[in-house]
C-alpha cells in the first residue's frame, strides 16, 4: 500500500498550542523500493520496456521482410515483362 504523507507549512504551526486547524500545503505519496506498490510499478515498467524492445525488433524484422517481398515482386514483374516481350518478338 502507498504511504500518504502530509507536508505542513512549518513545524511550529504543527506544534502550536492555539488548536486552530492546520491546513497542509500539499500531499504526496512516498515511493520507496521497500514499498510493495513501488515494486509492482517497477516490475510493470520493466515488462513494458521489454515489450517495447521486442516490438521494435519485430518491427525491424517485418520491415526487412516487406522490403524483401517488394524486391521479389519487382523481380517477378520484370520477369513477366521480359517474358511478354520475348513472346511478342521471337528471335
């Protein structure tokens, strides 16, 4: 569970004897490696990082495969064009 801490404007106001309500200036949540919630966030961040790295690698591989397929299609078109040209113009 995340520990909630309140920051007071100054220590004297917190310990004052006039019993007036103390209004905190801000609230923040303590994050430490010993906090189980922090560990969960840290593990999740590591998983997201690994997923992004894997996705980038897969994207690179797919881009290379796409380029290879485009070259194969271009060669196939050239072969078909050459075949049609030779069929129309016999030697």
